[in-house]
C-alpha cells in the first residue's frame, strides 16, 4: 500500500508505483511528450552506436527528460516523479512506452 510519496520505499513494489505514475500522466499531451522523448532517446542511442560518436549520448537524457518535464510543467502542472522516485520513474517511462506501443495506453 502507498505511504507518504517521499521515496521509492513508500510503495511495496513497482506495480503499486506504476499506478501512481500513470495518475501523474493523465493528460494525453503529456503522455505524447513522454513517448516522443523515448523515441528521441532510442534514435540518439542507435545513432551513437552506429556512428561511434559516443559524445552524442549526452543528448539522450536532455531530450528524454526535457520533453517529459515540459509535459509535467506546462501540461500536467505537476512535478515529475523523477525527482522523488528516480529509478521507478525511469522504469515507468519505458513501461508506459511499451504500453503505448502495444495499445494498452492511448495517446
């Protein structure tokens, strides 16, 4: 059961956290920005791997988090879960990405 929302230990497991995570991403535009950020991360990582230009990997979190945080600040008007739950939030981004790709979540 969720406790005080101050650390990852407030949730007994990722499944509980993910329900909270989805509640923080209720606006479709915010989910679209997260999805676009994930796509950008994949493109940047793939491009770095194929080109050997490892320095471009620094752009992955800039685009990934930049688009996601814009969604929170300007669309959802809440603080990104990243600040309170960094590991589970990153996991949540990719689970939500998978859920969008499989049609479980609509953009």
